[in-house]
């Protein structure tokens, strides 16, 4: 079972929006929902992918940006070492994003929540570390922008 930790960033984003952030950055349908539980994953496809690299290794995992035409959402999935921990983020061009931390386990497969991104660009990023991140045991990856 995937463990999730609610990021404090969500509170910071809410505070910015309440303080008069841009109108187009308000929450949209499916924002911050799990694509598996919502059923959006059932009609989804990978639209961008990239390698997660470390300072010492050219490939420590993969990052994929998913798109659901049914739900008009994007989210990020990564595959890496099962001992890795880290952060997965997805961004929409209008400034909305979702970010969360994952713990080791789940055979190295982790995914984030969705961001509604109909008729706009979206992209994803991930940063990971293993063995405490010492000696270059950390990596990152970013997908290219996908525009739907």
C-alpha cells in the first residue's frame, strides 16, 4: 500500500490563493486526487518520460508523466530502487501543482496525485535519495512539457 504524506506546500499554496493569487490558479476538478482511486488511471496514457539520474549513475530510475483524456488530468509515476525516498511533483502551466513525499517500499513504484490540465501544458519532476543520500546517493529527473 502506498504511503502518502501531505506536504506543507498545500497549505502555503492555499494561503497564496486566499491572499489574492491569480484567478486561473484556483483548484480545478480532480486536483490532488489519487488517479487510481478516482478511476482516471483506467483511461490514461504516458505522454512524457525521462530518466532519473544521479551524480554518479546515469540511470537510477524512470519518471513518467501520465494524461487522462477522460478526467483531463496529469500526474507523475516513478520507478526506482525500493530503498529510495523522495518527492514527486506535477505542475500545470497556470501555476497549480501537487507535491508529496514518498517512503521506501512499494517495490520502488510510486505515483502522485493529479492536477487538472485541460488545454494547457503540464510537466513533472522527482528527486530521490537512498542510503541517507551520502556519497552522491541522490538523483533527480524532469519530464518535458506535454500540452493537451
